[in-house]
């Protein structure tokens, strides 16, 4: 729950000036959320900063007959993508946008059908006469294209990658996603909080805690529910358990992508042990069902001895991996994401921190403090930096869980104390891929009227493309795995 949140309603004419002042003051644009209020459209710009944890929202109302707003694309790359998204789903036109074309909707979608408008009506048939997607073509002597996907071998979600290549060197890669767009935000509308929670924890299966926690924190903010401190500690513990098993899995997968299958096998053994630990703690291998509105509940707590064993196994795995000279050679200098690029793109999570950007919602918007937490960053921005970043964060997660264990006396906690409900709220959580944002509004009956979700993969997919410049084609699987982004989290 945001500690300080203010909102200012202003005219479209004043939007750009006020947004520019907030960016200059160090605020980050967490979300642009559009709403259909039946008689008009309303757009909320959520700017955040911390510490201390603050949110400042700019609210602009636009006519349905002329839904236009000044674009902020000249101020922020993430803003440009949020604007393309609300143009897709609401038909709101950001005037002056530098690259306005569909983002989430493919060319076969019905023209001018806006899925999140209340007056949109039933979805028309998909178009069968659509032209191919207009990928940017790189011209020059010896340049050729390699199309990859959207259907891939193995159990992987669909995404299309178009490479412009000379020899084996990648000049440009463009990713086309949203093949698994499921209409998640429309599913939230009209649901009770308990039903909404079931949707939230299934947005991206490997981030059940991150999304369910951001969702309930947004609801608690909207409903004025104060959560007990001990319950917050349990939630933070679960969040670190989720971070730990995913980082261990990524460490092994990166080893596997350079042919070091022994290290991958070791990592999978550790990960399986963590998944079994998750199940004994919460009843679910992916930690579902342990967080509720104003509540948290676990069946048992991990023991210090169990965590010590994981720490030792992790150290052995890392030592094995870094002793392999082929692995080190493949990791170092590959797919470099420079700090300036990471900042301009709005990159989040371990990918940003591996490029020297100190962005972590646990530091800026944390809900529980731990002496074991510190802001970890690398400087090189390559695959090795992203590998080491995961290793160090996994080790820190173990230390943080050990700290949280000493602060929990009960397995179940519930709080229903209400203070100044506002019917709208913002939840911010540092998931294992980066900052997750949920913004909710509830109607007079207590049902959800709107839930806008921002998964870190939305911000980070462009960074994959940028990091691939001057990388060779055979290193693409390794580079891609070093980010390990979610298709489902992006393709809401």
C-alpha cells in the first residue's frame, strides 16, 4: 500500500507541463490507466517516487466524441508504449506520438473495435485480408532476415522475432508479441475481490505471489484495510521464496544454453527441492493461495537448516558453473545492455540492476524492512552480469527469509481494520523479474470496476532487442534466457 498518494485533476492542455515537472523531480511513470466512465473517458497517470514511498496521480478527462490527449512520448519511452496500449483498447489518440501504431493488437483484429470501451459491443470477426506486419527493414549489402517464431520448439509461449543480420552478426532484432493476449483486464471487471485474486495469481504462473500481492495491496489501499506487521513479514517471506526458486532455475537454464548440462541438472535438483518446500509451506508448488485480502496464511515455515542447505547447494552450483572456461567465455561481453539504454527504456528488475541501474521497489516502495536487504548492482550489463546478479539476489533472498523467520510467531494473520477507504488503490511489489504494478478501482457494491496490470516484462522486452546489437545469432537463446521475460505477463 502506497504510504502517500495524491491526485490532481487537470485539463489536457496542462498535462504535458505537469508531467515534465514530475519527471524532472525524479518521479517514475508507473502506469497510464484509462477508464470508461460511460459518459466520458478518464485517464490516470500514476507517477511514483521513493523513498519515501509516494504516488502522485494526474487525472485528465476526455470526450468520447474526440478522445485526444497530448502525447508524453517525447518525455518517456514507457509513456509512449502505455499510450499505444490505451489507443488500442480505448481509441484515445495521443497527439504528437512519435510512433503511433498498434502495440497489443495484431493486424487481423477488427478495425476501430476498442475492447475496453463499455459501448464496444460484441467482438466482430477477425479480418482475413490483413497485410503482413510492417517490420522495419534494414537495407544494405549482405543484409538478410531470419524470422523466428511465433511457434517455437518445446514448451514455450509464442513470440515472433525478426532478425536483420550480416553474416552471423545481428544488426537489429524486432520482437512481435501479444499472441497470447487473453483480455485479463476485462476479466477483472465486475468480479468480487476473491474472484479477482484468483485471476491475479494466474496472470503469470511463475509470479503467483508477486501478482497476487500487488493486487491485494491495491485493494487494501482502495478499501482502507490496515494489514498487521507480522502478516506483512509473512508476505515478504513468500515473495523471497518465489524469487529464490525462479533465480535458481534461471541460473541453471543459462548454463544449459551454453551446453553445460551438468550444471543445469544440479540447478534443477535445487529448484525441485525449493518447489517441494513451497508446497509444504503453502500447499502449492507455485505458492498460490497463501495471500488474501487483509490476510496471509502458511501451513508451516521453512527451517533455518533447510535454508542453510539450499545456500550450500547454490554455492556449489555457482562454483561449478564459473569453473567452466567455455561458460565464462560465452557469458562475458555477450548481449550488453548499457546503463543509459536501460534507463531510457525504463528497464526493471535484475536486468536493470545488472546494467548498473539501482531500481528496486523493495528499496523505493518496500512494505517490510530487513537488515539483510541491500541494493545490489552490477556494472557490465552483459550475460555474465545478469548471471551474477541472480546469484547474489538468490543468496540475499535466503538471508532475508532467515531474518523474517525470526519475526513470525503465528502461521495465520487477518486484519479488517478500515481507515479512510478511497475506492481506488495502487499496489507496487518487486517481483522476481522487477516491479509489478496493479491499479484498481471498486464500485459502490464492492466489485472491481477496473484493474490495470503492469508486469515488468512489458518494460523489459524492448531491452532484449537493444542488447542484441552486435551479438551473433547463435547467442540469441542465451541472451534471451539471461532476461527470461514472461510472454503471459506481457500479453495480458
